[in-house]
C-alpha cells in the first residue's frame, strides 16, 4: 500500500516540571461527560519561526509531565496579526492549528509522547496584547489513527514575555 506523507512542523513545549503556569491563568477542558479538567500549567506567547520570522500566537494547557509518563495537553496557535486587540473565531481553514499531546510508551532511558492534529477545530478568542490577556473557548474533534477525542474548553490566560 502506498502512503502519502506530508511534512509539517510542530512546535512542542515540554515542561521541565509540572505546574508551570502563571498563577492567575485558567485553562479548562472537558471530554464528553467526564469531569472538567483544570490544567496544571498553561501559558500563551508569541512564537516566531526563526528562518522566516513568521509569528503566531501560541496557547498551551497541560497536566502531568513527560518524565512521569502522565502528560496530557492541548495546544493551539493562530496567525499573528499585530498588537491591536481583537475578537475573532478561527477554524482549521482560517489557519488555526490545534493539537493534542500525550505521554506514550518509550523504551527504557527515553521519554515518549505522541502529538495528534485535530481533524476539526474552532477557537473563539478575545485577545488584548498590550494587557497580555487572552480569553476564549475552543472545541475540537480528533478521529485520525483511532483517536476519538472531542474536547471542549475555555481559558483565561496572562501572556508570557509578549
């Protein structure tokens, strides 16, 4: 069977310790009827791709740690459009990039994790760069490779080094 592979870029932030977060941040998600989860760590920042200088807003919420084998996270980014405040809704067609990362098996001496791209996603955001504040709601569907996640979440974040 011939399989076409696409190259894509992923920026992944792995916490060196759990609980990396601004104390006022709130990043929550729910999977179906399961209880709502509050991220142990969360942040948002401007990410710059070094070769081109292209910028994006990057948002992350996670629990656990890679080294303990219990890492679980949602990350998303949207194109940077300047420092003016804005309210908008993004989908994957609007260059929203949303992924789920979780710990996975690795041989002894290694830490393992898997990154899965959303098949469908929506982000509604209210971003105030000068105040370093982002609030919003997101939802996604992950179906590829046997995944069956449908998270719905919200966040209220204070930016890091904007």
